[in-house]
């Protein structure tokens, strides 16, 4: 069956399966904001004490905060693939940061069924603003070829290593810059304009911003308040892509303040346009905190009580903040300990939009939890695989966490087991005391992974 026919049928089926109560309800606008390398501890509502994030704290206070939510992966591109497909990294097409020269990353295959494509069958306008990383310009993975009506930002995530690029993409047009323009401001301006332009129809605004990725770049007005506070770091220099940064500790706090201000701009605009009660705003991060560009995640307690950072599969690399605000539907001031992950976003948003949820997904809808209506299905397990740094994979199975390292050199490497209800830092390997859990984890490793010629534990270019 060809792709056009597939989506025509999905649209028809979507209409058929929408209940009477759903049909009588206006479809909610959806804004999904994805921070880049933000640790769970980098927000006030999750314990940050070195700087304030009042708008994000308000988003959590006026909605629901999740305490056991996980990212799709521990690096950028596969997390984005997971979000777009509702499939974990054992099944999603893009499972690593695989570069394609001269520009871009491994593309999503042309026949991939993505979240924006599904929402378009329900009449949604779709826009993406920020970092894509799922296909070079013009490829089958290009955002305009994967369901987004509008795209503005970094098609290539390698180009997103600097906030002062010499080019970005506006749909299919390459926009040249002087290397002195702060990209995040342009990305936010285009996202806000998209919301204005589509205020009279349901819209999906996907905002994968680049803050606070490793280059500690932000205007001096945001850094200045922290220079005195963190004066002991004034002689420290942070280097990544673009110009070096003096006192990257102050710059990181300034970047997160900037991010928080811009989330406040989104919330203000939604209210100003009279869309507040019919707009669901979701916020998360693509993986745990990084250790690059002069950022000190230990100083900021960026990953809270969890061990590890970006590129690790301990919870510090994959435990993510997640807040959802939808006035009148998601009860304010609530908290959920549902064990969930980025692959749950697609089925959740499809259900809210009245779209028939595709079969064969790894994700489950979180709508019963969000709305406090009906029984919430639960995951048997969560699964991750990662092909860098020797290759590794992990499972969250109730209170148990299983991790296997050095897969490239040792396909039968020992499985570590942690009781993360009692051992949040995953310091005490109890595999020898629980062989039955080891056996369960091994079974999951075998069943959750499907072969992918591009991504193997022995990383090869096909």
C-alpha cells in the first residue's frame, strides 16, 4: 500500500473512530517544547537552587509534573526519532547520532509514519522550530517531507553546535547569516508567529530549542546578573563551537533564564490570543545534562540525585523533566509517578487530537493519567540501546533497572541490576542476588531489539 493511500485511510478511520464526545469537543492546540541537554535538576520545580525558572515552575504548578519520565535516548537524534515515531530505540529508525557528509544526519525513511503526519489527518497545521537532526536538507527525512508544513531552524544538528551560525533553513530555503546573529531568538520568533498565524485552527507547534546545548552562548544581559554571584569562576573559559565564553558557569545560568523567559513568552501569547483553555503545553528535555563547553553539572546538581550524564544509560543520562499544562483538563498542582517515556507522546497526542492511534507502537497513551479519567495502562518495561562508547543497553522494569555495557567487545557482557526505588544513584549492583531479574532483563533485551543495518552494536556504515 503506498504512503498517500495509507494516510488517506488513516484520515478516514480517524473520523470513524472519534467518539461523539470527542467530536463535540474542539481539538486542542498542542505545543511541545523540547530543551537540549537540560538535566532534570536544572529546573526550580525539580530542585534547582542556583538560579530560578519561574515560568517553567508555573507551567508545572498549573498542570502536572511527572517524576518518573524518561527521554527517548541519551543523545539528540534518536530521541527525536522516538518522539516522531512512538517507537523506542530498539525499533525506531534512527538510533544514534549518525552523520551524513557534507551536511546532516541519517534520515528517517520516507515511509516512516510520524506524529505530524498523523495530526495532519485530523486537520492540524504543523510547524517545527529549532533542531531537527533526522535528515539532511531535501532528503526523505527532511521535516517538510515528514509531515511539517513549516520548518525553521537547524536541519543539521552539527550546525546547531553554535548559536551564531552562518546558515539555517526556512523550509527548503537556505538562509545565510553573518555569524553574529543569535539563532535562538529567530527560532522563537518564527514559532510565535506560527502560533499567531494558526490561532483559528488546531495546530501542533514542535519547539526543539537548542538551549542549553554545550556552547554557553547567551547575551550579556542574561549573564550579567550571575557574574557576581559566580565570581569565583570568572577566570574559567568555556570552549565549544563558536566564540569561547568567559565564566561559562554564569553563562549557563543565563541561558536557562533565557529559556525560561521564552517559555513565558509562549504562555503569554497563548493567553493573549484567547487559546489558553484549549492549548496543551508540554515540556521535556532530549537527554540528561551534558559536561561540555565549560558547564559543570555537579555544581548545578543538574541531574538531581541520579548518576550519569548525557551518553550514559544510568538515570542521569535518560531521566527527563516532563510537565503538562492544559487548563480545565489537567488538574493544576498535580504530580504523577507514572513510569513513562518519550515514546508515549505520540499515542497521547493522537488520542487527544481524535486520531486513530497506529498499532505496533511501543508507546502508550497517558491521557487517563493527564485527565484523571479511565484506567491508565502501564508499561511492562522501558528499553534503550545506544551504540557509542562501547555499546550499551538498558531496561526499566518496575523497580528494577538492568544495564549491559561494552556490547561491542563483549556481546555477552554481564548484566547489572539496580533497585532504583532504594538506590536512585544506581551504585549497588544486586545482579548476583536476583538471578530471576537478570533472566527477565535478558529476555527483554532479546525481544525488544530488531536489526537495523545502519545502527549495530559494532557501528558500521552500510
